[in-house]
C-alpha cells in the first residue's frame, strides 16, 4: 500500500502527519498486529506504573501498623484526660497532604506533557518521585513526613492524567474502557502484591538496623526509579511510535478516525478549555470521581489500622488487604469486559457497583466489633467495589470528550476531584469515636455514593438526549472523515457520539 504525502499539521492533530483528509482503507491483518503491539508494550507499562502509584500511597497504611505512628509521633496520647485519649489527626493529615501535592502538580504537568515530549517529561518526573520515596526512610518527625508526602503527591500527579491521554490516543472509543480497566485493575493487583511484600517486611527482626516501615519506602523508591528509566522510551503518539513501521503507523492512526476523539495536538487551545469549563458533563464526572474516591483516602491510610482493632496482629492486618485487592481486581476486569461487548452499559454497571460499597460501609459501621469479628471484615472486603466505580468514571471521561486541550482539561478535572475525595476521606476518621465505629466516616461514604448514583442517572439522561438530537441530523459521512483529525471538540463535531 502506497502511503500518501501529508503536509505539516500546524495547529491540527498530529494524525495529519500520517493520514490524509479523508478516510482510507487499511489491511485488517495489519490492524490486528498494531493492536497486539500496543497491548503487549503499553498495557504492561501502564499496569506497572499505576500499580507503583497505588502501592506508594498504600504503604502509609501498612507503615502505621509497623511502628511509623510511634517513630514519627503520628499518634498523640493526651494523658490529661481520664481515660487518656488518642488522636490520629497527624496520620489523617499525612494521608491528605499527599493529595494536596497532587492538586498542585496536576495542571502544570498536564501542560508540560501536552507541550513537550511525553517520555522525557514522564521519565524525569518519575525518577524524582522515586528519589523522594526513598528519602522517606530518612524522615525523623511528623513535620518531615508532611513535607515528604506533599512532594510525593506532586510528582506522582503526572501518572493518572498521562495514562488517560495515552489510552485515548492509541485505542478506539469501543476499545478504551476494556484497556483502561486492564491498567486500572492494578489498584487491586498491587494491593495483593503490596500486601505480600509488606507482610514479608513485617517479619523482619525489630532489632534490624532500620525500622520495618523504612524498608518499605526504600524498596518502593528503588522500583520507581527503574520504572522512570523505562518512561523515556514512551512515544508521544502512534505517529512517533518507534515500535511501528511506517505502514503500521498509518493503520494505527487511520483506525482511530471514526471515534472522532482525535489523537494529539501540541497547541494549547484556550477556546477548548473555556468550553470544558462550561460543559456540565465534565463537572458531573469530576464530582462523581470526588464522591467515589472518598473511601480510598480512608482505606489507604487507615485500612490496616482499622482491621487491627478486630484483634489481628500487624502482619495479619496487612494480609487482610488481599481480599480487598482481589475484589478490586476482579470487578474492574468484569466491568471492562462487559463494556467491550455490551453497548451503553457503563452507567448501569457503575450504579450497580455502588450498592456493595454502601452495604459494606453499613456492615462495618453497624456490625459488632469483637475479636476477629466476621461482619465488619466482610464489609471491609466488599467496599472494594469502589474500584470498578472509579474505573468506569475514568473511562467515561476519556470516551466522551474530544479535542486535545479539552481532553487534557477533562483528565485533570477528574483527578482534581479524585484528590479532593482522597483529602476528605481521612478527615472523617475521628479517633475519639472508635467506640461508635467511626460513624462520620461510614455515613459520609454512604452519602457520597448516593450522590454518585444520582449523578450517574443525570448523566445518562443528558447523554442519551444529546445522542438522540444528533441522530436526527442529516449529516454527510464524508464530512465526518474530514473532521476526525481537525482537533475539534465533541461539541464542535456533530458526528461525535457519546457512550453511556
């Protein structure tokens, strides 16, 4: 097949460097080879990368039961009261400050990887993240930990948004949810892997040269630096992918045309950002993400500590993260697979997955907290259904926005509210209410998930009405081919169809 000569794209999508204005036919055998290459190279990369993000966040919870709260004075005992009272507010803030750092880093990094080489920005930032993680072992006070957590969050903020943009730039609209669920399933996979690793470190002799929690951060940081080196090899888009031949580049780009979501444009278009600011679905999805993720902030920072109150040792409490991780892992893959083969089922699955989270919170809150109590532990396990909820929200954001600058804004907005939810969650843990099973935490999560359900219903109605309106238009299919890579937003492009 002879490839056409293409002019410079200017402010258009980089896809115009490879494909002409109108649709071309392509070899389906080549397409299968292209998809296989993307799956084999990028999916494992993103699975490991996002797993390191999740593991790094969750170490704090394991460290809390391995002496970190005592060594860094994260738990304060007030002996002036009778009986003495215990405050874990410093641990709450250590958890929340990570997400304040993420908030600070999201938009600067979103701008950087749109304007500059994605691999270079990712590589430099991830290596800095790894170094900061390793330096946690040198922290000697809660004040130092607060600073470390903020900068750790700042550097890690690049990963979620970058991976969303990578996924939407390599896969068709129908493929995106399944692939996004595959790399997002690492939240469950690395919960299991991390629990096994942390359990091993929990068995280290307490008289070892370093505290057990310090070894956790040295390992996490070292693995992250190695991953950062790999990041330098990540291409900006299929157009510059070193693992494609010229023919494969053409097919990799051309097959994305009818999704109407575009590929990559390095010009920041403020008109698209203004449109995103006024787009109700952007903020609906963002608020849904914030409400859904309030549970994660509490679980990652306090999960093992809460489980230990049921009479389990520190090591056993860490192991109890494994069933939670298994629920996350399996349910994310199930919803991803279902969305690949059943059209417009995403919001229905999202609503269904909210129900076990609500039930789990009620079981923990209202169950009996006795020695090895089964009800709260079972409830703690099934709140892992929050993972497919957040995964579906991310995939809805990727698939329902077009225009490079608007897509970047959408990704950043979702993760701003992701940070907000993670900040709020730990602040709902009031240690003086342990005898009442932390009612503010579980009631707060239940209310948040009711909000998620209500917004999902609203979003379904909005998208369905918009698709119905567009389907009634008399549109030229050849025009759809031309507009696909003009870096138009979903609102500017009448050929765009929303997925539900």
